[in-house]
C-alpha cells in the first residue's frame, strides 16, 4: 500500500471538513445562538489536517486497490469522528451518542438520538443536513467513479454492460466524472430548494430539507419529520425529489447528455419505477379500505418512495397501519433504490440480476443440456458478477442478523430487533416496534449504538469495502 499517499489524502479530508464546519457559524450568529462549538470543531479538524496535508511528501502518487479500500473506509470514519464534535460541544451528548448521530448523518441513515428536534440549535440542525448531503454525494462518486477502479467484490457488477457506473462510460477521467456528478447533484439540490420554498417552506427549512432529500438522508428540522409541515404540496415535492435521488446518477448524466433512448430502455429503471407504482397502488387501497381517508394515496406514495429510496422521512405512523400493509413495509426496507444513487439497501440492480439468475437456474434444472446465460442489457452477465451478487446477499443477511442479535440482547422484541438491523445496514432511519417511524434511538444502550454504527458504515460502503479490512492478509506486503 502507498501509506504516505493515504495519509496525505486523510489530511486534506480533515482540512476540507474543518472548512465546512465553519458554515453553521453564520447561522448561529443570525439566530443569536452560541457559535464557539463550531469554531472549536473546525479548529480541531484543521489543527490535525493542515500539518499532515502540508508536511507529508509523496513520491509515488499511484493508488493501489488496497489503498482504495483503506482510504474509502478511513474517510467515512474520520469524517464521522470529527463531524461528531459539534454534537458533543453543542448538545452535551456523550461520546457514543455524538458519534452515532454523526455516522447516521454521513451514512445518510437518518437515525437519531436527539429527542426534541425543535429545541435543538438551528446551526446544529444545519450541520446535520450538511453531513447527509456530503455523505450522499460521497457515495455517488464512490460507487460510480471509484469502485470500478479498485475492483471491489460484489460491486464488480458495475463492470458489466449494466446501466452506467463504469468510469469510461461517463467520461474518460475519474476527476471529470466526479466533477460532472457534482454539477448534477448540486443542480438537483438547488431545484429541490426552490420547489420546497415555492411549496410553502421557509428559507431555513427549505435549505435543510433540500440537502437531506437529495442525499436520501431523512434528517428533518421537525420531530414529526415532513408530517410536521402539514402540507400536501410539500409532500408531493419531497416525493418527486426522493424519486430523483433514488435513480442511478449515471442515468441523469446520460439524460442530460441527450441519450434519452438508453435511459428509457434501462431495465433497472423499469423495475424501480414499477415497484413504486405497484406498491403505491396496493398500499393506498389497503389504507383506504381500513380508514376511508382521502389522503390514503398520498400517504402510501410518500412512505413507499421514502422507504424504497431509504430516505426515512415520514408523514404517517406506518407502525399503526393494518398488518397487511406492514407486510409490504419490510421488503421496502430491504430493497433500496437504484445502483449509483444515494439510496442504501440491496439496490434494485442486484435484485434484478438475482431474479434473472433464479429464473435461469430453474430453466437449467429442467433442461440440463441447455446453454442459457443470465443476460442484461443484451449481454451475458459473467459468472463472477453473479457470484458477487449472491455473496453480497449472504453477507447482507448475516450482518443484519448479527446486528439484530445485538439489539435483542438488550431486551428488545424480535420485531424491533430485526427492523433495527435492517434500518441500520440499509441506511433507512426509522424502524418498527419500540423504535417506530420516529427513528428515536436515544434509549438504546451504548454497546448497541456502537454495533449499529458499524452496520451503518458497512451498509453505506457496500459491505466488502469494510469487511476486507478485517482480513489479515490485507495488511501483509
């Protein structure tokens, strides 16, 4: 590994984070809130980052695959630790709670230990929103631009002729790819801000929710989440932009480049939109039959999109929905949005390839001599990619059950334990049972929060990026 290069990257990361931690200072001054916490947090990141970035001299600037794993995981951990300082200094949270809140931000999970959001300083809530926005963009660049270069296990599916996320399919250089993705992300965020403002949100709320909607993060400035605004217009705007954020950003890139036909014929997009439409219809019918409410369609559409994209906003307490409606909630917590989006979860591309592999396996069972490969986008999918998808499914299930076991050890029931494991590794936020749609985790023991912190980071970084660091041979020359 090129450890000096890795160290220099970490130094510049801390410098950038320190600069960003000064942004809430202006909001604190504008609302008459103390600003010392943000000054101290920014200073801490800069004090560590500047000497490393300035003094470490790198002769060889080539990054090897192992450097990629180390830098990506280390970046999320460093950002989460130093990003926790504003919570520690402002809300007097314990170390574990501050780190949990920070990780939930940077991983765009949206789970929270804050009990009364309206009483929290506005500058701190802005920082929460910024962390999710940064995490959302970070994961887009990571999955579309970085993963294909470091050849990561289950994500080698991006090397196939699947919708997009191969660096040279967007632009020849990774820097150009990242820049183009930033332009798209910033543009959508600005559009979301304008739309929310026109729908009735104030300036501050519109900024915060634009940041957490495009990142599919789900942090809100209200304890009741989007329901706290009691506005159908705001809810429909949020639904629209959550759907946009859950789409592969490579497709946005191609659409803006005029490749309309390629976008329209994308099979993963068909599955993604088909799930949203079909599940919205089913759930709205169930809710209307149970309650007769004229808002059934809107509530169903909002929760389907929010859970499928792993945003985690709520407009209704879905824990109180009829049992048949809850039957669809758990799969939504598992699936996730499209590959190359800001969503978490399994990703619809993996689900699509898994279903096609199952169909092919059943066919081969009855026709053992037939040659029928799994195909996607008109091409055969290599076996190593299908194996990667299968291994990812197994790892996802195993880690989820492990996390659920830790939660259960603290005395929580099976519904709460499994849903909390799913919401952590899927980066969703709310859960079922004792945690509920509010996503309030403050009562959980510290050891459970630490376990969930690991699940959030592992889930955000597609599991193998983190797991490979636990392999002893990874650290050997």
